[in-house]
């Protein structure tokens, strides 16, 4: 079992015809993901390695039955692409694009409040349900199917930690890269809720980083509504205030958003918090017994 | 991108938000001339991308051009909270009746905008929100719905009657700034009521979204005013995410999260990172060479820790990239290299076979951090 992406996924790729779009889409298809269409305005009627290209997402939904979209379009057009997918009735939009203006995302956020569409990202590595479907750029080689759910703001920390889990023989149900932007789609809380309800998941890992209060809010949620064990890791204890550490959202503002405060909130909620990425796999193994 | 006060006020004037008359000066003589122009008295303010100027002696009232020259010369000579001062702003003195506070910022936890106002000027706003939240009016503004009349009435309702209309006009224009110029923060502290009834922005703190600069060439051009470290400039040119820190272990890694984590692991091993550097996805020889140059240009660096997790990037190519970079860059300090993930074994073999005298291979992140710490702390690696 898995969450968000799986055997029912019928993927349309917005920005399929670009270099990155083509490269990752073909990798996703090779992994077994049902890629049913691409969308590039003006290129309708063409195909990429047999994947039909449409001018609009609405066409891809009508003609190919697409229910999930992956977005690779450049930052200045990406917010529009999310809106188009939601408007076409796509249930899950996974936006890989990095560098979208945050005002555009605030408008997307506003529009999505009135829709059933779920957004993952932007500025994220995507979602993989090992052995079933991969939508995004997470390297499937490091994953294996199993019963640990994973949600993370950072992509490379997912790869690192999943790799160590896999080496210990611990597989994953689904890994969700929620992205490193300040205004984003689903986060820790929504992912943990889906994992909590997923019969194929026994334990959840969440990895956070400095900036914002996603981790603190997740801690409150875990304390109140999560019964399955949760292991966490927070990066950025050494990050000085006021400096953006790579991700647009990774910044300590005044006294807000420090790694120490996040780790403390999670521990107070009963979450086991690892001190290093490698310790995550150890804590997971202990918790699973 | 945090703007200088005078740059923020330039945006204010374009938006027709009233500000005091002001002149930028880069020397004592210029400050004296500006003060003469402003009627013989002025307020001289350091222009830096950091707050707390008033308490830190960065804002001074002067009653003569000579005093303006003295104060400006003093400010321009020194660092202000670690920021180099190259400009001061001289502004006319206005007859202030009352001081207030207002701001609009993008609220990341709710995905909308948060507008705030209080009749208590000159306060630390975080402190006020904590101790007397009832004194601070807050409204959340949906980005698509925009700032509505009822929002504005709620905000300005905490002000004296005679200030409300002027403040309402300003707060509407502040919201327009967030939408038209991609401002993620617009703060006026203090917003003042003058004795003639006008409401004026005495200060301006404006942050513009870096991701949106592609559509604001005029604002992008304001960067030219900021003193920039040449190393930082070189990193930026190459698209590397580089942040200078104050330790002595240089860090190169791929992915923001992994690099942040690397800084933490180095600290746990008893050393401090000299920098944050995210080499990005590819980690090609070119990127690796530039990264090494950037990191090694910091004289404090006594060892470099290269931490790569190969996902789509293959570690054998990264290993070749490191060796090729070492052909181009003359590294005087050891490089502890940790490769993991896709083709890690092949990558490690390449490094082992090359047996470069400066390369210290390590199997795990923890081991690599220990080795780097041992080197900088003068123990055997």
C-alpha cells in the first residue's frame, strides 16, 4: 500500500518536452509509472518517445484520463501550470519547479482552498511509492518497497536516509518530498494524516529544517492525532539567523524557525528526534523492534 | 532581497506613499550639503540591510551641516552590526504629533498576507505581540481576494480618528506594493501623524522576493548599492548557493538539506563549518572546481569536507570531477571526501586508485566529519 501515487496514477507531465521534463518522465515511465500524456502549449499532436503531447491539461484529462500531474515548466509559468491542472480537475499536482515567486504561490494557495486538488511542492523532488510508481526525481535505486512512510522538506536528505534504511532492509511505503519553499502544498500534517490512515504504513519519518513553523505545527498534530510511531530529523542547528541556507524557505527570522525549537517541540510531542541523518535508520529499527 | 531604507522609500514614492524629503550621502561633505539643502537641520541614518539602527546609534538628529558631516563621517567609517556602511540618508525634520506602527508581510504558515497596525509607535513588535497582543490589530488577507475596505477599517480602528484616513490610504498602497513589486515585507516603523494632520512613512523596511526579481529590473538594479564580498559574487555567478560562516572546515555538498546537515555533523564532531555551499545537482568537474576555489578563498579554511550523495548524479562521475578540479585548483589543505549512493563504490575506487596526496576518503558522513575535525583541531587525521 501507499499514499498519493500508486497503481491508479495516470500521469500527465506539464513541461514534458523540456530537457529535464523528458529525462525524468522517461525514468518515471521505466520505473512503471503510467505516463499517459504530456502538455506543452503549441506542441499538441507531437509525441515524446510514444507519450502523446497535448496543448492543454484539459485535453489530457479528456482524452487520456490523466488524474495526476507533474510540473517541470520554468518558474515564471509554473504557478499558471498548477492553476491549469487544478482547473482541469486533476486530483494531485506535483510541482518540481524551483524558483516560483512566492506571490504567485500565495495566489495558487488561495485558489486551491476552493478545490479538491492536492498540491505537492513546489521546489520538491516528488513522490515515490517504491515498487509501484515514481513521480518526480527521487532516485528509485535507493528505495525498496516496505512499510515506513517518509515526508521531508529536503530532497537529498530523503535520498540519504532512505538509502540507509534500505541498506538495513527497511522498506518504504511512500516517500513524499514536500519541498523547500515558504508557501507550499501539502506538508507534514497532511502527509502524516495520510500515512496514519494507510494500512500499508507502520511508522513515519519526517525530516525538517530551519524556517517557518511547519515542524512545530506537525508536533501539535502528532501529539493529538497520530498513533503510529514517528521519527524525526531536523537540519540546520548551525545556521545563523537571517541567512538563507539554499532553500527559499530555509531561514531563521529573528528568533523564529530555529532547529533547536523544532526538535524540542517534536520531542515534547513524543517524537524520537535523531541527531544525525544516520541515526534516523537506527531509531526506526529500534521502534520497529 | 532586503532594500535600504532609501530604496524602500523610492518604491513608496512611486506608490504615492508620503515620505520625508531625503538625500543620500556617501561622505561627510555630501551629508553637510544635504543638510544645508534640507534647511540646516536633518536626521542622519545609516543605510544597512539590518534592523535596530535607532538603538545601535545609527540614527542621529543634527542641528547643523557641520554636525551632519561629523556624524556621517563617523557612520561611514565603521561597520554597523557587521554590515559595511557606504551610504547615509539625510532627511528633513518633521513636526511629529504621534507615532504608530504598520506592516504587511507574506505569512508562510497560512499562505496569505498578514497586515498589522498598532497605535504604539517605536515598539519592538515581536515583544508587543507577546506581552500586549490586544494592542496589535492583525488581519489575514487572502492574496486573490486582496485587501478589502473592512480589513482597512479593522486595522486603522486602533488609531486616533484624525490619523485613520491617512493611514488607510497608506496601508492600501502598501498592499499594492506586495502585489505589484513582489514585496514579501513592507514595514513602516514609525508611521507618523504630523501636527498638520498628514500621515507620513518616517521609515521603510521592504523585502523583495528574490524569485521574482526577473520581473523587476529596476529593483534588481538596486543591488548595485550593496557592498558585496568578491567570493560571494563569484559563487553567485556560477549559480552556487554559498553562505560564509565563521568556522574553519570548508563544506561542499549537494542539496540544501544535506549541506545544512553536514554543518551540524561537523559541529557535533567538535569543529565549525567555514561555509554553506550547495554545489547543486550535477557536481561536474567544472562546478566542483569553482566550488573548491570559492571555499579555499577563505583563508580560515584548514580542511575541506566534500559530502556528496549520488542520486541521479553518479558518484563515479563526482569522483572524477573532484580529481579534475584538483588538477585546476592548487589545494593546500586536505579534502575529506565522502561519497555515498549511486555508484559510490566505483567512485571510492577511483579516488583510492588516484591516491591524490590531499584526498582523504571517508566511508560515512560521521567518519568524514570526525576526520575533518581532527585535521583542523591539530590531531592526526
